C-alpha cells in the first residue's frame, strides 16, 4: 500500500514539474525595446548641403587686341598688385602670307596708286603754273589801274582769277595727299610675312598686360605662346584672403526656407574646427541639374559669407569643397522626443508611451522634425518614456522592458 502511494506521489510531482516548465516556457514575457525620454532642451532645424568656395570678385584677364601672346610666366598662387605687376606680354600678329593671286592683285593696286599719284602731282604742277600766271596778271593789272589805263572791273577780274588759281593749288595738294595715302595702303597690303625687311620695319614693342586687381593668380588658362583673337581669356586673378565666399546649390524646396542673415556652420573642409558663416543671399533664378543617379532636380544658388574673414583658415582657396549646415529654425527651450519614436497612425503622428510597463499608443502633434529630434506641441509631457524604433511586435497593452540604457 505504501509502495503504491509513493509511486502516485512521484507521478504527481513529475506532472507538476512538467506543467510548471510548460507554463514558464509559454508564459508571455516583456518585449525588449529601446526606451527614450521626453525632455526639454534646445533644438534646431538645419539644411545640410555640400558647397564650394569661390572668390566673389574674380577678374579674368583677356587679350586686349588680336596678336601673339608671349608665354605666360606667372604661376597659380603668385601674388600680384594692381597696376604694378605685369602678368603677360602680347606682340602684334604678323601680316598674313599672300597667295599668288592676291599678291598680283596687290601689286596691280600699288601700280594703280602710283599712277594716280603721278596724275595728281601733274595736276598740282599745272595748278601752280596757273597760280604763277595769275600772280603776274594781277601785278600787271594793279600797275595799269594805278596809272589809270584800265578800269577797276578789269582789276577785279584779275584778282578773282588769282584767288581761283590759289584754290586750285590747294585742291591739287589735297588730291596728292589722298593719292599718297592710297599708295601707302596698297604697299601695306602687299607686305607679307616673307618680306623680312618690311615686317621688321613695322614691328613694335611687346604690349604689357598689367594685373587688373590685387590678389593671387587663381589659374592660368592660356600659358603657351600662341596667336589669339581679341578677348581671349588668359588667366584669372582673385583675392583669396579677403574675398572668399561659399556657393551652395540648394534644392528649390529647401531654398524657399532659407533667408538672408541665417547662421551657417561650415564643416568638413579639411580641418577639425567648424567655421561660422551667414547667408548672404538666395538668388531668385533656379536651374535644372541632374544628380549622380540621373534624377532631374531644380537647384538654386545660395551665397554664404564668413562671419569673420580673419578667422578663415589659410588653407582654403577657390573651388574647395565644404559641407554647410544652414540653421533655418532654432529654440532654446522646447519639448522634444527622439524622431525614432514616431510612427504614422493614419494621417497623424503617434508614439508608444511606456506606462506601468506596457506600451500605450499616444497621438502627438509635432512642429519640427530635424531627423534626430521632433518638437512636441501636444500629447506628451516632460519625463514621459517612449519606445524607440517600434516594431510589429509592439501593440497596445504589450508588456515591454528596456533592452539597455539609451544614450541621448
């Protein structure tokens, strides 16, 4: 009897142990989650975008006349002073080489000009002879008028003839000058590069090109000696020390939120410190640009200047890459919650608040969300705990427990 009773007790204990183990195995456990806290602190909303430095007033030095540019000796980075330093030299281009037909035409033009000059000189000689005859006739008529032999009218006719002859000489002199100029022009047209004596006679000194501004040579566009037309860019000069700014191409949807005077942090320029800047202006003209993935974007140029040019690092130059953070909104004391706690509940935002160890959905109203923090207007209070990164395992009333302390 006792043996049978002991066996029954043992069976009951075994069954109880198995039931306890099954209960323990299938008993609902708290879901491990990351937990954050709603706090009051300073918050800001920024727009982060890459930019590049540039000199605001960059001067492009161009060829003043068509001619031959001498080799440019200045190098990028050289300091120049306005009106003192010469950055390049130019020489007049040599006359074009004439082909056979053009040369023969030029020679014929020279011959025609010489003949016209001889004709003009002959006309002048005749006009001079007429003037001499008119002078003699005028003297004779004046003598006869004084003697009372001829009338006053005859003397007036002689005086008129003399004046007409003098005017004819002046006209002939002008005609000779015109023909001489035509002959000189025809000879110049005949002059070619193979005419060494004429080319040497017409050569002039090199034309110096002075620096138009004080600063440094940013780049040399044309360094080798070459024949260039007027207005060809040679090099670029700018004041890197005191005239540097940052150009940022913002998306048009971001640019509408940016205003002149907003503070900017300039980072990732190559140094550890962050440089303070301010928005100078947002240009009203947008342009289309394609991203690296081929997406069409509307961009707007935004100009940022340094707060204090003296604090600008000396290593920055023209065209350097930087990363800018434009502060479009900031407050010193607002109620914030980690952005990772937010999720969509229909058209509204919501979070899972941790209350008595269980997750409870709470609708919230937010004002700003910078990707890390969200400004809470209603729905939560300071000190409330919320579930971060809520998964599908979280629902209303689910027991939760902190996985580990979350660093804010």
